């Protein structure tokens, strides 16, 4: 089953940028389809593969920050090629 996942990592600390960049670079290196925008990162692929990567990378991201929030949305379809027609 294909999924699309939107992630927003919000470290609750002054030095937050490096932990976000590290998280995104790890997702890029995973081999999954990844897109970023100023507000979130999207990951696309097979459910089991995506969730395996996210399980490891979210855990590492939380270990590297003192406090933080990870917002996650999961859609049951691969929306990587979505192009608005309006």
C-alpha cells in the first residue's frame, strides 16, 4: 500500500535549525521520495518502508533535541506527483 506522510518537526529550544536540517538530510538519504517546503517535509512510498524509516529517524530526532513536537499526517495514497489544476 502506498502512502504520503507530512512531517513537521518543531524543536522547543533556541538552537533548533541544525536538528531540523539533520532530520531532513537523513530522510533524503533514506532512498524514499522526499519533498520539502518552508512548513513541512513530505515523504512518499510503500507503507512498510516509509514507516520503518520514520520510526528510526523520528526516534533519532527526538534523542538529539531536548524538547520538541513532531506533527505527522498520513494519507493512504502516493501524492508525490500531485499537481493542482486550478
